[in-house]
C-alpha cells in the first residue's frame, strides 16, 4: 500500500458527517462483540503433543 502525496498547493481535507446516536450505539456494540469473540479464542487450552522415541 502506498501513500497518496498531496500535489504542491493542494490540500486534501476529508471531513465526515457527524455520527447519529444510533450509529454510535451500533459501532459500540460491534466493537464489544468483536472483543468478546477475540477473548473466547484465547481461552481455548493448548494440547501437548508427546512424541515417543
């Protein structure tokens, strides 16, 4: 991935419209669910492999 360089004398300004309260709640719930799933994966115990000689 490469960076976008601004041409001389031109500034790129990106301004997003403000989020509504509903959008903020949806984003917060999504982030919380992703974190919960991530923590579940970490709790799976590792198994040991025993090799006989």
